[in-house]
C-alpha cells in the first residue's frame, strides 16, 4: 500500500519554518505555564516568619443599630515592636448570620451589607483587609461602612494579623492574640428619612 504524502509536509523541510515552529511552540508552552500560575508569584511569597507586637488602639462599632441605617466600624492598630510589620491585616467574621434551617442551600444570610471596606485593603481572602507594611510606632485605621439588613442580636469577631499566610504573626505586648468582638442589637424598626432644609442632606431619625 502506498502512503499518500500530505501536501503540507514539504513545508517542514524548510529550516526557517522549522525554527519558527519551535519558537511558536516554546511561546505557547510559556503562556500555558504562566496561565497556570507557574510563572507568577504569590502575594505572600516573601512574607518573613516571626512575631510582631501590636496594640489595638481603637475598636469602635455602635452596639445599637437600626435596619437600613449606615454606620462605621473602626479598628486602629499600632505597631509597638522594633521591627516593621510586613502586612498589617484585620479579618472580620462575619458580617452575616447562620440560620438553623436545613432546607436552605446556604444557611448564611447577610446581617450587615458592606458598602465600602478599608481603602486599599482588598485581598483575595474572604473577610480580610490588609493595609501593607506598618513601621514601628506607626498606626493604621481600618474603616468599614456597613448597613444593617437583618434585625436581632449580632456578634462580630475580628482578629489582627501581621501577614496573610500565617508566617508573620501579630501578638499583644503582654502575650495573647490581638482581636475582639462587637456585640449589639439591630432594631427591627427602620429609620425615617427626610431631606434637610438645604434640600440636599438626608437626615435619618428613629430606628
């Protein structure tokens, strides 16, 4: 039986075309590796290991909230160590509540809607905001703008870290883990809104 030669096979006999084919194949391979993360670098790849002393200077969030009313959560952290903290971060768990209802596909329901988190603090970790390096003696404030959407009691836990992957650990000067908890109640009565005399400012009352 006689094999039929492809009309394009003779093109591969050209040294120039063979070189070009190898180059294209190499480029394609490189793109595949980069797309799979092989050529990239993790955000926390260079995070040093160690303990870093911090102080929670301020932890403020109103314990009486009202439906549809916006409020601010403020957490200020100070570096009381002699070395720079790699990436000061705060994790809040959580702005939602879990409902004990087996019929629900997802028992989590938002108790607070986050309108805006700490500026420049976005990370790929759920509930975690990071504001970068913190020098000795320096403070940084994490600010969340939230709106209560479910009435009832709430409990929000927060924890401070010195990095994003656990190598750099934040500790209190006297020992222990820096963090805390906000507890309060969200009123079921929505606040009333009206426009002030200037015709621009919206004033809310009640709730």
